[in-house]
C-alpha cells in the first residue's frame, strides 16, 4: 500500500497547462446528446423486453401499475435527465455507469431484502440500467484521461497513485465500509420502525435485525468500486486549472469584494472542487432516484417512508466523498 507520505512525495507534480485532447468521434457535436438518449432508451427497452419473462412474476407482486400517460412520460423524462447530467457534466462512460449503479442500487436492495424479490431479478435490472448508460457514452465520448490508461502521462496528476493496486483495493473497501456502516447503523436504530410504519407491503423486517456488518461490507464491495471510480479517481487525477492559479494569486489587500467572496466560498483546489461537485451530484441523484422509484413504483409505500430510505443512501454517498477528501488531503495530492 502507498502511504500518505509516499502519496505526497511520489505523486506527479501538477501544472497549469491543459491536458492533451484525446481523439474524438466524427459525429457532429449537436447530434451526440440526442443520439446518446436514443441509443440508451432503445437499448434499455430491448434488454428489458428480452428479460421480461425473468422479471415479470417477481416485480408484478409489489409494483404499482403505471397506467397514466404522464407517469410513463415522467419515467422517460427522468431517464433523459440522468443522461443530461452525465453529458453536460462532462462524464465519460465509466463515470455515468458508476453513477447509475450507485443511485439505482438502493431501491433494488429494498426489494430483495424486505420484499422477497429474487436477487437474480434485481441484478438483471441493475445490469441493464448500467449497460444502457455506459455503451452510448462509451461510443460517443472518449474516456477521460483519469479513466484512460493510454492517456498521455502529463494529462493526469498522481498517475502512480491511481494505478497502485493496494490504493485501489483500500479505497474500494473504504467506500464499501462506509456504505455498510451507515446501513448497519440504520438497521440497528431507527430504520426497522420506519419500515413498519411507512411500508405497508413489508411483512417481515427480520433482515434488518439479523444484519451483520462484515456481510454488508462484502455485499457492498461493488458499490465501493463504483464510488472509487466516480469520486476518488477523477478527483485525485484532476489537473490544476485557472481556478488554482487565481487562488495562488489572490491578495486579500487588493482583491475586490466579489473576488474575496469567490475565494472564501469556492477557493479550493481543483481536486477538492471536483470532489465536492461529484459528491453533491451522487448524493442528490441517489436521493431523488431512490425516492421516485420507491414511492412511485412500490405498492403501499408512503412518501415519508421513501424519503427516509433515500436519506440512508444519500448520507452514505456524502460520507464517502468526505472520506475520500480526507484520504487525499496531503501535500502533493491536493492539486
């Protein structure tokens, strides 16, 4: 494992220059996002149709019926909004696939843990959702330098840290551990009563009482891997930008009021700014998607119940981003 001291001394020195531009596709820029939406929704519809027999019997028991046209349009609109966040946020295929995976697990975990839905059914849904976002973005947009092992050396900061296998393992386990601890603490305190009061379809909450922390952490290892890919890797590999230069040049004696406010509110390093934005995006996406899916599709669920379940996972996402900031907050990595 690379120590924090070694991370500080061995990381690549960041510069203010922009990373080299990687090759892009020849599809006109204006057509790429609409094409990404079309490809994603088409692929999702195809895969869900092919697996309909596998999923229908299980999910039909607990699902609300979507019979109104506005309900269908709402689901399609939210799917397009997810893709828009990824596209205009500058995410590549790995980024968006990781965000999709992290935000889609909570409602599926609820169904398999407390509603008796077969894990294979929910794993199939999760794979379809992840693939249908990854493939269009992977085809229409090149991987970012932090996710591209063939990117020029100067395009990424701290490449030796990002490529270090022990660092990858421990940051994955750290994120999995945070998710596991948050869920476990909720199971052992307020969440069982919350489930009984606001989820009419749940008949047995023994899974909450019987939960064991080591098994939760093991089960959440894929979440840890996705969190590392979405949060730790892009932030640690971020290059210095114009904002860092402005921060270094800031002089409180000559700065205007606007410059002083900007420095005090947003005068962080590129790494910290990247981590803040991505953590906020992950927490918000997790909460909104979980709330809408649980309240909108699970029969017998009250809004307050869905909000409580969503808060558990949004909290885990926020704490994971905070811990990743602390892990990388050493000289030479705080670029």
